[in-house]
C-alpha cells in the first residue's frame, strides 16, 4: 500500500485500542535495523476529535 497514489483514500474499521503511525522514514546508510514505524499519530478516537468534519449528502 505504500506505493499507492496520493489521491487514493482507504476506509476501514479499526479497533478502539489501535494506535496509528505515519509511514516509516526512508532508510539510511547507518548500521542496524531500519525503523518499521514512523511517528505516532494517536488512537482513532483522538484523531476523530482533532479532525475537521463536514456534512455530505450521498445518493446512490
């Protein structure tokens, strides 16, 4: 999924206890195991509280 275009969104259900992280930083030339996670974003509840929401009408 890292190779997906920037204009693609992904919707999924998450557990309340999940913790989301940014993508890992690019690899460096240093010795040792590379990082597998980026900086912590927070729980889904915390992210939802900080998000800007707007109402939309969806017809199908």
